[in-house]
């Protein structure tokens, strides 16, 4: 009986501890994380993401586990295309993504060195990453002039500000044209919708998800074949079992 009551007391203490720690966690994640809706089997999206990463991120962020050779093979880049993506002192396709910035230069410039992003998508999760890219907003009180929804007071300057503004401008003017064309009944002759900033960030997140685990698209495809094979195997195995048990009964 005594033992029973002490167990009860321990459980009550555990429950109390858990209920105290839950609200603080909820406060940290108060912003809603958005799903990028990416597809790691979509090569066009991954290729676009790779270009975005190389053009806008690799100057500061290395991807030390990702070799250009592998990117070219997996995402079907031609030799010429992959050569034009290789930057910042990379001379051979067997080398990995390097940044133009040393640790010390990064610390001097931003107070924190830009981290290697090879495994970032696994470390933070793809929703966090996508939301991070989608929630830079103007903030005059910060050193960079911007703030971020999931990483308050982030030291990273918003390097895509100009790009974002230009794409949002294109999307807005397309929407206006669409409205006019709908009224005039000439929707058929409307040019295709431009790729929005959100779609660009979906592709960039997609590439970073691939970079964190390049074997994943293959594993997922292969997994389907394995399941199919096991399903087909089930029939002869089941028949064999019936055959064996016939003699035992
Ligand atoms: C001019 C340099 C620079 C460029 C270019 C840059 N970043 Fe950053 N980035 C930083 C710095 C510095 C930090 C560290 C911020 C901090 O810890 O407050 C950072 C942090 C991050 C983080 C958060 C890392 C973590 O988990 O703590 C992510 C994600 C990120 N950058 C993604 C990107 C992407 C994607 C691009 C390309 C669109 C990019 N960055 C371009 C400087 C840069």
C-alpha cells in the first residue's frame, strides 16, 4: 500500500513538471509554420532550387556534404550547366559547395559566421526552413533593416529583398492583366502566370531537403518496388504454407 502511494506521488510530480514546461514550448513556436508543398521527385523544381542556392546563398553558406558531381548526376545537369553553377574557388566537379566567406570574415561582418547548410533541412525541418524564407519583414530598428518570423533578430541580411520585390511586382501586374482579360473575355490570350516568389522558395527549400539527404528520392522510389515485390511474393509463400501444413494436420 505504501509503495502504491509513493508511485502516485511520483506520477503527480511528473505530470506537474510536464504541464509547466508545455506552455513555454508553445510560446516559442507561436508562429504557424507553412508547408512548402515541395516534391523531391520533381527534377525541374530541384534544378531551379540548385540555381537559386548557388546564385543567392553559396556566397555565404557552404554545403560541405554536397558534391557538384552528385548534383549533376541526380538532377541531370549537363557538363556546361554544372560548370556554370560551380563557384567560389571550386575547380573540379568532385569538390563540394564552398562559400566565399571564411569563419572569421563572417563573424566580423555579421557577428555570427553563416553556418554550413548541408543538413539544415533535417536539423530545422522543411516547414521551418520555408517559413524562414517567407517571413523576412522590414524592421528599421534592426541592424540589417529586416527581421524574421521564426528567427527573431536574425543576423542574416535579407539578401533576396530585391528579388522578392521584383517577383511580387510581376505577380501583381499579371493578376491585374488577368482581371482585365476576364472582363474582356480574352483569357485565352493571356500569357502564362509567372513563377511567384512563394514557388521560388518552395524550389529552394526542395533543393535543401534533397541536399540534406540526396539518397532519399531513390530510396522512396526503390521502396515502392520492394513493397510491390513483397506483395507478389505473398501469394506463392501462402500457397507453400498451405502445402506444408496439409501433411502436418
Ligand atoms: C551575406 C551573407 C548571407 C547570404 C548571402 C545568405 N545568408 Fe543565410 N545566414 C547568414 C548569417 C550571418 C546567418 C546567421 C544568422 C544568425 O545566427 O543570427 C544566416 C543564417 C541562415 C539560416 C539559419 C541557420 C540556423 O539554423 O541557425 C538559414 C536557414 C539561412 N541562413 C538560409 C539562407 C539561404 C537559403 C540563403 C539564400 C537565399 C542565405 N541564407 C543567404 C548570412 C547569409
